[in-house]
């Protein structure tokens, strides 16, 4: 007992030390402010660089257009106008801030003739200082050259992330090593059904990984673009966490329903618990996404209805009821199976799979065949300035149309991720109605993982083979749907739409993660899942808590330099580590919030 308490104190101390160490390594210094020409009158913010455009073309006024390389088929937007200085040998200069998050496309046109002068693509660096000289070449008057020169080198804004990752990795290794040395039982933890029926540490660890990433991302992720949701097609780190959480929720649903039924609980009583829990999730979610302290006194006419917990509540209800209706006794052992390639885990669930596939057919039919007024049928784009600005009010196609039709614009998310890059004007909710169908598919793929773990619990090799097969199979489906491209596929990977390829891609990665976690955590006991295991055991409390207390000290404080990635990163790391520490303390005190 003393050893366990000592380990607990060591864990708490190391978690706190990690936060302090991260702060010490990352906090010194602020965002550099280059000593630039006073005429520029441009105050740079994070993810921006200064571009000085020198017009050396006599009698020619220039219009500079800009677009991000991540903005697919977007209309070029006017960046700045550069008039001729009027005096030979004295070029006019315009200063402008350009984005450094992604590569930039610059096109310079003769303003009067609306004729392209030159075009270039370049990836600017944060807080860098650049000059673009537009002039005639020495070979002839008719040829024009655009030369880009670096006046001051940019800063490496990604260095703090690398340091934070190394510190976190070192912490996990040290904690795992200490726990391994202090463990009284030299045998791997594996399956201890008598102590914790149907509970696997790898499941809680995976849930904790998804949850902690979600907390970090929601707190800002250091204001890095890859810790924010993709503007439309494609994936960032922020796009991974919610599907992973839905997947592992499906795994937990099967393990939980099976365990409760084995203990003799009636299906009718269990159904009541499922309905009540779904109702509570939806209600808590509506409260969380409508914070009065941000929006002022809440009006029902403006209340947002969809949200993360609402999506979880509906998904949980459908999948849990599906498993309850078609529940079958789990075989005690598959040792009698002659082949490791038995499909018992799939064939025993054919009614559930049939229902889920019919739902997926509904998603495909509505997405590609539902007529949307003013939009092409089957449209999957962001609207706004995307697709050359042809469909500005068609954001999300059928998904957006159904939400606006059934819920109304005022009850949807008003600041969707494509608004900044694609300049969309209509409300769009990434947790909308149509996408819930694919979250059910995602959860049921998690159920499949749970069945593999339970049906073949005494055959580690069979479990690992099935995880690998499912991961590869779903990955191949993703490749086929997307044509191995971001924007050119039949169904691109898209978090806002919760597209089919998005579900298959993230489910593939989830199976592969379990392929790694299960043998390391549960079979060999090489890692206990620390520190992710603890928030994974108290996921609802951590999620609700981090949302409610997001703007309170010590989870947020006034920064010395609000335009510094480093300071934001330190703040977000400390806030996330505090929730890990809170989850650990509650775990040790045996306090869990269950609904």
C-alpha cells in the first residue's frame, strides 16, 4: 500500500514537474518584431510575414491578388494595390501582411488592362521580411520579372511544439519505467475479469489519448494551424480526436452492455438506463454550447442545438439500443476454432451490420441525390469563394441544407471552419443531422473492435490479426473513395461533412492504434497507459469540466505577448496537464462521474 501511495505521489509530482519544465523551456522570449521600414505601418500578428512590393514599372499600376494553396479552386482575393510612383527611378512601395500558415499564391495584374503581369507561389515564414521587385528585365522592355528577396529571415515557430513533444514523451517513458519497477506483481495485467469484468486498460488509455488531445485542441493548441480543424477537405490533428472518441465509445458500449446482461440485468431496465443517459448527454451538451458569459442573456431563438455531446448522445442511443435488441451470449472461448480466420465476430452481428449499412445507404442517397435549391445535386464543397465562387451559399450541400431546413440558421454554429479561408456566409454545423449517420457507423466499427477483444480474448494472435485486417481493409476503402488525393476523390476526407472516407480513414487508424496498445498495455504490461488512462476513466467529467472552466484561472491567464505561439502553447499545455492531474487525483479517491 505504501508503494502504491508513493507511486501516486511520484506521478503527481512528475505531472506538475512536466508543466513547469515545459513552461521553463518554452516561455522565455517573445515573438520577434523585426526592425523594418517605418513606412510600412504594418503590425504583424502570429502566422504573418511582411511583404514589401516594389513597383518599378513606369506608368503601370498593379493589383496584387492572393490565395492560399489550401483554398481549393478559390477565387483570387485582392491583397493590395500598388500605384506607380510617378517619378522614374523611384519605385512605389506597398507593405502588406501575408499569411504564413500555408503556401501563398500571388498574382500581379496590370490594373488598367486587367492583364496578368506575373504569378508566383511561395511559402512565407512567420515574422519574416520579404521584398517583391516587379521590373522589366535587362533583355527587353516587354519582359517583366518578379524577384522575391528575403530581407530578414523568419523564426522557427514550430520549435516549441518539438520541445513540448519530447518533454511529454520523456515523461511517459520515465513514468512507465518507475511504475514497472514498483509493481509488486511481475505478471502482465492482461485480462483480470474477476477484478474488473470486461474492462481493458487499452480501451481507457485510447479514450484518454483522444480526450486529452481534444482538451488541448479546444484550449487552442498553441494557436498552430495543425491543431485547428481543416478549413474543408483534409485532416489536421484536431480532426482526429472526436472520431477516435466515438470509435472507442462504441467499443465500450459493447463491453458494457455484455457485462451488464451477464450480471442478470433485464433488457427493459437496461433500455431505461440507455434512454436516460442519452437524454442527459444531449441536455448537458446544449447547456455547454450555449454559454451565457460569452453570448449574454440566452434567447431560445438563437440557441445552438447540435454539438459534440448531443452527437454522442444520439450515437450512443442508436448503437446501444441496436446491441441490446440483438444481444447474444458471448462464447466462452474460441480455442476450439480450427482457424484463426473465423468470422464469428462478424456473422453473429449480421442484423446490426445490415441496419448500419442501410443507414449508410441513406447518407449516400441524401448526400448525392437530394435536390438542394440553388446548388448542384451531390455538391460536397464549402461554398463561399470555393469552386470559383459559383455556389457561395451551398456550404455542405445536402448536409447544410437539411440542418437549415429542419433546425433553422439561428440554431446552427455561426463560425464554421471554412468561414476564414473560403469566406462562407451561411451558418453550418459540423455536428449536424446528416453527419450523425456516419458517427453511428464510426461507433459501430468501434463495437466491432470490442467484439474482437471479447470473442477472442484468449487468442492474442487472433485479435492482432483482426485489428490489422480491419485497419488495412478500411484504409483501402479510403484510398478508393479519395483516389489517394485530398480534393479529387469521389468522397474526400472531410470532418465538417463526416464523410464516409473520413470515417473509414479514422476507423482504420483506430484499429491500428489498438493493434499497438493492446499487446503493450494489456498483454505484456509494458505500459500502464499512464497518464492517459486516468482521464480515460473519467471522460465525462474531464470533458464537461474543461469546457466550463476554460476561461478561469489557472486554465487561462493574461499572456505577456498574445502574438507568441510559445506563450499560448505553454498555457494550453499547463491547462491540459492540470486536467490530467485532476483525473489522477479523482481516480485515486475512487471518484467517477457516471451518467
